[in-house]
C-alpha cells in the first residue's frame, strides 16, 4: 500500500513541527506558506516546500492539493485566512482536513464548514501537562 501523502499549510511553530515530524517518520510532506522566508527555513526539513497564498483557489489547484491524502491547516493568527483556506480545500475535495483553531468560536466555524478534525494545540498540551503532573507514575516532569 502506498504511503500517505501529507500537505501542511502554515510554517509557524506548530505547522513546522508537524511537517518535520511526519517527514522524519518517513512520509512525503509538502510544506506551504505564503511567506517565502518561512519556506526557506523548512526547505531541508520536509520533502517539498512551496510558497503560496492558500486563500487563492487557483494556487491550490496548481499545487495539486486534492491529490494529498491529508492536509493540515496550521494558520493561526489570521483567522480569516484559516477559514477561507479550509473552505476552498473542502470544495476541492481533499479527503482529510485537519485544522488548528485559535479559539472555541474559530473551531466551531471550522467544524461547520467541514473540517474533519479541529485541534487546539495550546489547550490540549496544557491538559496533557496537567495530567502528567498529577500522574502517580511520573516521579519527575
Ligand atoms: P504558531 O503558534 O504555530 O507559531 P501561529 O498560531 O502564531 O503559529 P501564524 O504565525 O499566524 O500562526 O501563522 C502560521 C503561518 O501561516 C505563518 O508562517 C504565515 O506566514 C502562514 N500563513 C498565514 N496566512 C497564510 C496564507 N493565506 N497562505 C499560506 N500561509 C499563510
């Protein structure tokens, strides 16, 4: 069976971490960011890296985004860009769409427009750290 192909949009701390981790695990990963400098920073860490504004449907078509099995949208502060990107990806028929949300309201919108999974990295990591801290099996954290 062919290995899954991933695209990660937004090379902030979260997106670049997801993209390089997937690459290290042996998967094909395309990193996308509208900021050319961010792309230069990840060139050696991922399989392919391209600069594109993902609120531009034509740019996403040209990349062939619908051929990827999973697309992770890791655009943070620009909620409008995150929502538009998600909507376009859904319309283009991306099979699995995972989107990072900035807050609960953003997450609700993402769910309504068809994100398959909405993630809240800061909130979830906070929960994990708290659980680790109270776990009797952990002597030191
Ligand atoms: P983190 O906390 O993971 O560092 P963040 O939540 O602060 O990230 P941003 O830095 O706002 O998120 O966005 C992540 C990346 O998304 C940035 O590198 C930014 O250039 C990119 N980005 C923003 N808008 C677009 C867009 N329309 N198309 C492609 N990339 C975009």
